[in-house]
C-alpha cells in the first residue's frame, strides 16, 4: 500500500463534495438525482463538482444511457481507484463523527503533509504552495478543534511550535492509502 501523491490529494480536495461523490459512484454508476439525494447538496454545487471530476478524468457521463436530461455518471479507471480511497475517507469521517462540510479544502492535504513528518508551520506552508499562509493557519486551527492535529510549543529561545497528527488525524492519514 502507498499513500496518494500530494497533488492528487489537493485535486481531490478542491471541491468539498468530490470525495462524497466518488464514494457514491464507487462500484457502479449513478444518475444525477441519485447522487443529489445521497450526498445532499444543491443542484448547482453538484453540477460544478461533477464538471471538475470530469475535467480531472475521474468521472464520465455514461454514453449509452438514457435521456440527456437524466444523465448517468460512471467512474473511469483512475476514478475507480480514487473512489476506493474516497470510500475509506468517508467511512473514517463517519467513524470520527466529522461531517463532510466541516473539512476545509486544505484538511486532507494538511494531514498528508503532517503524515510525511513535516511539522513546522514554514515547512507545511512550503509543502502547500497553493494555500495562502492564512488558509494554512485557519486549517491548522480547525484541524486542532476537530482533534486531528496537536499543537506543541517547545521551550527554547525563541520558542518553536510543532504540529503533529493526533490519533484521529492518523486514522485519516491511513484512509489516504491506496489499496
């Protein structure tokens, strides 16, 4: 088993609902309305997320199915591999009682970076160049409140701060492993 590449985790986290949608499509396709009902978001949000998933090459419309106003969506081969990981992430979130909407765009990439052993703010910031320093800071605070990350202040001059994965964060990092 290997952990997903950071670039894939960032792409997967770009839209909040991508993971839930991939998990819903896992193993078989689903119609737009089915996905809408299972994931529970607005039509516009689902449309945008599906467009992004199609642009990434993970989801396609079923070319031989039904009416154009009632499309069915299928996973590509690469999408199927990610859907297994997405299912694992969703199961872990449910077990930890963390709703999908409570994760920020940068939560999973942050967990990935901390799992690699980068634990200082500046290193985390360099590992996530697409994230602004404010986004990293807010994500660290949110992750600490969700008991995914621990903040540790080390004595010394000047004092330094390290961020470590908490027990729940380690579970989430394990969910990022590819089967």
